[in-house]
C-alpha cells in the first residue's frame, strides 16, 4: 500500500528528471512559470496523481463531517478509494474501500452505518477498527488454515489537522503536523479545531487544479479581476505569511472595512490577538486546500482533480464557537461576497486553461513581488515529481520587507511574543 510502490510510469517520463524543472529551480528573480503540458497533458496528470497525490497528505474534508457517530466518508486518492470512520475508541481510521474476500467496493458514498461495515456481495463484515468479524457460511463450507485476523481491511493513514481531515497513502510520510510545519502555531490563536460548518456548496470548474490554487496564491490579478475584493483586501496591504512547511501563504493586514463591510457582518472569534483580529490569512495547503481565515469566519476550498482540465471545488464556511445565533441575513452578506469573488476566479482560470490548451504558449517570467508563493509551490511540485521528500523552509521573518512588499505592521508572533525568525531558529535546534 505504500505510495512508493505505485510509480510504475516514472521510468518513461521526463517529468521525474530535474531537467524538466530548470525554470522553477532558478531563484525567484530568474524563475519561469510552468509549461502548458503541466496543466493540460493526460500523461502528466496520471503521473502527478501517483507522485503528488499518492505521497502527500491530501485533504479529504472538514473535521465535523465525521459527525454523527457512525458517519463514513468515501474519498478517492490517486486512484484508490478509501473509507474513513471513527473506531470504537473515537479515533479516526481509514481503510481501502475493498472487501478482503473478492474485492467488492464496500461503500459507494458518504453515509452513516452501525457497528459493522458490511460487504454487499457475500456479507463479510468488519468492525470499525477494520477487523474481519463475520463470514456468513464461509467456515462451515470447509476452508483450511483460515484465520480472520489475517483478512482485516487494509489501513490508510488519516489524521486531523486543525478543522480539516487529511489522508496519505504513504506509510513513510511524516505526521500531518510535521507536514505543515509552523502553520499550526501560526494559526493557534484562532483555535480552529473548535470551529463548525455553517454552510457548504460544490461546483465543477473547467480548469486544472493547479491553476485554481495558483490563482489563489498570487495577488497580481487582484485589481482587475476583483475590484470589489481589492477594496477590503488591498494590494498594498499584502505581506508574506509563510514559515517552514508544505504551504504557501500571504496575509492582508489590515483588512479594510471602510468601503464595504462584508467581512464585518458577523462577530469575531473570542481571544484573538491584535494581528489575528485585524488580518485575513490566505493559505494554500499543499496540495489541495485553499484556506481563508478571517476573524469571524473561515472559507475552505478543497480541490478534487477529476482530469487534466476539470476540478471539483468543495466549498465550506465555518464559524467560531459563539456564532450559533448568527442570523441568516448576516451570514448571507459574507456568503454572497465569497460566491461573487469565487465566480470571478472561476471565469478567469477557465479562460487560462483554454489558453494553455490551444497551443503556442511558452513559459513566461514570474513577478517576484506578486507571485513569489507560486515559485514556492512550483518547487514543492517539482520535489514530489522528482521523488524528493523535503519540507521547505520559509521566509526569514514576517517583520522584514520582501520583494517590495514593505514591512507587515502587525507581524505574526508566537505566544511568547517571538517573531518568526526566532521561533524558527528555536524549533530547528530543539
């Protein structure tokens, strides 16, 4: 089940060689964008499924989707169907979605079950720890040397990180906390594990998943594609927000509500410090999450690639504890604002996909100020495609200027008041 055993197409692909990533490996001041084939080629998409999604911590949903008790989540990762549920002790468990008898898919879609996962074909049954507990009429028919303990469901690693659930097919991958490095500490003031889903929706976009997350990561397009968003998330107020870890981040500090109050319609979470209270954190979790954290809500977009040119977006709004009495009218202000902004993004990334797919494109240069997160993302992608398992270092500090962005007026600091460079140095030598 280890992802390393799945690389059956790697030997024949140029994309597993460093030569294919020369433009991305250059320093940001010299770096190029990715070639069209990375977004439009079926062979690349198939290899990427194995090398990126087959080895990474892939987001599979929001944590409170596992309620009520007995809830089962069904997801596909790198061509493998998995089921996720809670075991008898309340811990997360993941399994390959295939009966150990003759391989029948156990569960087709999200549902609620009792204590037993039952195969619909010959009624073999498994408990929520994955143990085989029932084989109707099987042993009575005469089978030599059969031990049910040898035929439990194949396990898949699943873990919760903040308000999200992740799974990996790689048994050798680091923990999900290590995967995201210092990001959990950066977001610790929000206490996101206690936030709850308020609404959700889903849509299909005719664009490669990477175009969608790249669009989220850069703010070069903001004035022209999002003129209304630019009033509350101004270009001049954008700063880097990324330490070591598998993520690309930026922050808007401060969020401006002078022009319109879409992000101030609901009360903020309790206990936020000055930086979190005044800022919007916009973080792309590698590979498939776009996380927008505001003082009073979180907007999560989980990307599910369906093909080289089509991606399913799963959108979820979460509210902090104490928001149970938020009115539909107040929530609608924020909800409708995001729907409008996301619609603007959908239109431009679909147009981007059409341009890449019709030929004639050669990679252009990246803007160091506006597109530095893309350079970081492209190198994470290159690492996975070439078989490098490393977690990137981050910016030296949030309170230093980078590529013309100026100095963040409210830089992130840990609970001891230390800036990012001191925290990173302390943790690297711990």
